[in-house]
C-alpha cells in the first residue's frame, strides 16, 4: 500500500508498506518510514480483479494515524490508521 502525508514543513512525503488487518474502518501498515502520530494521510493500493479478463481494482482513502510502533524485521516500524473515507473502484484501461 502506498501512503502520503505532509511533514511539519508542509512538504509531501510518501512511502510504501505491507498492510495487515485491513477493514473499512482502519488498517495496520508495516513500513520503513512512518507518518507522525495524529497526522492525516492518504492511502492507495491496487487489487487484482479476481476474475479472468476483469480489470484490476484500486482502493483509495484517507484517515488519521492513531498508533506508531517500532517493529523488528524487514520493516523498522508500523502504524495504525483510522480510516475516515474509502473508495474501491475499477481501474480504467489505458489507451
């Protein structure tokens, strides 16, 4: 999952992470860089269509970081986000 936020100077930051426990109300994301606690973030992740010949799907949304933790392994941290809005749509074919 890709995620985006603005730092304390208003500069757009972004990273990608491994998502676990995804629901319509929240998610937990393992990442090398995390947004600060209480920051507002945007999320985006592609999903396969699940059917032969179907178009892939895109999940997009936003929310607020409610927990940040140090973790061990490939990713050095993880964070929980409370989702405020979420949209799932089909990805349109490119010309």
